[in-house]
């Protein structure tokens, strides 16, 4: 039997150029350089538009992830019904308001109802939603809703911490400002004790976010 966690049929990196007009991105990057007052033909910039055009399909690859291939059958029937936590999942995303990066860590927990998902799939789910033009609040809820719809567990909890370059480089220019968002579904929303247990797990050994 093929192990769904290691199957060669699973494409970790989906085709990045589908539905992305890289020629238009390259032309736009060249036009922006000119608008900045730069010379797009000078040595350091001559290949910049091509690099930008190759970069964005990778940064926004989450739009084109095949959800069935991502899960790839890695859902298993078990009798375990205690909390499952995957914490400190690094992610990188692009703020949809300024297209500047934000990055940080996601912490995901669920309480199974007869089914669990392979450990490696939860970071991939986080990446699927992070690799899009995003706002952190929506991304947090999308992760929670996806896992809830997939496993039908007793509850799902997601906490996301983020450092946003749009707040660090421009605007308020606050280097240490960070954002924390959460989504609590099912038992995590109904039970204070369950929610508190999850948050206590996160507080143990927590380290500050750094760039």
C-alpha cells in the first residue's frame, strides 16, 4: 500500500505559472521602475522585471493548490479524542492592502471525532492560505474552517501571530508591533477550559517573533 505521506504522486509544489500572466507582470515591473525615476536598463536592474515576474507565481502559489492532492488521502480513522496541537508553523504572506510581506507563526489545534490528519498536512494547509494576497484575520479563519470542514472534529482552534512590514516600514513605523488573531470553533468556543488548555500549551516555551 502506498503511504499517502510519502507518495511520489503528491506534488508539493504545484505548477506555479498556471493562470499567471508573467509577461504582464514583467511589463508592469519595468513600468514601475521607470515611474520611480530609475533606469530599467542599468546593470543592476536590467533583469529585475524578469525576476519579479518569476517571483510572484511562487509567492501566490496558494491560489493554485489542489486541495485533494494536498490532503492526498492522509486522513486516518482513530479512537483518539484528546487535543492535537501543531504549533510554531512558520508562514510568509503578502498583505493585500500594500502587497508588502507579513510573516510569523501559526498554531493549530483540533479535537478529533474519529479522524486525524497526517502531521505534515497542517503546515501545508497553513501555506495554502498564506501564499495568497491576504489579511491575517481572514487567513486565520480560513485555516480553521478548512480543517473543520475536512475532519468534522469536536473543535478547531487557530492562533496566528504576525509581523507586518506595512506597519514596520511605512505608516506608523513601529518595529516591534505584532498582531495576534484567533479562530475558535466547536468545543474551543463553547468550553472555557478547553480553550484555556490550548492557550496554556502555547504559553509554554513561547519565544518572541523575530525577523
